[in-house]
C-alpha cells in the first residue's frame, strides 16, 4: 500500500526525533560525571593558561604523602562517597560500603554490579601530580587534592581500566572508549587548572587533540 505523500513527510520529520529517543533509552542507566565540569570554551582557556614544564622525578614520592580516602561524614570515606554518587540504585550497609548497585565505567563502557570490581580513579594520578609540582605542596594540600569531591578529580571505573592507566598522562594513555575522550580531557585540564600541577608538552598536545573533539 502506498502511503499518502503528506504522511510520508510527517514520518520523515519524526524519524530523527524517534532515533534520539531510542538512543537515550538504550544508553547506560548508570553514568555519573564528576562534579564541576566546565564547557569547552572555558576549558580551552584553562589549557592555554597552564604552565608547560618537563616533569620532575619520583624521588621522595609515597602515596602516604597524599592521605586519601579520609572520612567524609559518619562512617563514609571518600571512596565510598564516590561509589555511592557514581552508581545506580546503590544501597549501603552500616559501614557505608555498598551492598548492591551497578556502576557504569565511563572509560571503557563496562557496567559492573560488584563494588569490588570498581576502582576510584584519580583523574590526575597522585604520582603524576608529584612529578608535576605536588612534591612542593603541604601535606594538607595533597590530602585535599587526593580526596577532592567538588571537582572532576575522582571517578568510579573498572579496576582493569584503572590499572591499565596507572600514573600515565594522556600522551601515553587515553580511555579505550573514544566517546569518553572529550570528557576525560575536560576533567584533567580543569583539575590541573584548579590545583596547579604543570603540563608537559606532549601531554598538552594530547589534551588539545581530545578537546578538539568536544562539541560544547
């Protein structure tokens, strides 16, 4: 049966709308961005303003110099707070550790239902921050940096992808999920702008390339 021409035009008009609806409906239900992520234009200005220097060494470094997972409130520490905020339908026990929920890992597009399979990534790694200036910070500032819940410095991801990243910067590691490159660049640039670690030249180039892929 041949459809009336007017009806065909209406269906053609609705096609992109329906496609968008189905796309949203099929997207992962557990996808929490870190807080405080600016738009592309602001992040571009921040990237331009960052100081470019060669990285220093690891002499004197210890993760203990960045006291992390401190108590946020009650029995909840920073790690548990990120697990709660970044997950979907998260239930916790009296010790604040999740007893159920699901977590969508932004870096690799994997969803997990066990918190033991989820790591909290420092988007600017502690060791990389040390090499980029944090060795001269006070312990109090390093602690605040390692437990930053107000900016895009902490995100729940799969343990595997967090281990693969290690303390590498974007010149040698990028999220395997290409669609996350824009967000990852924004997270790192804004965190470095807020806290003050420097960039190395290759890192800045890699961040700029990822930021170029952002539409807003």
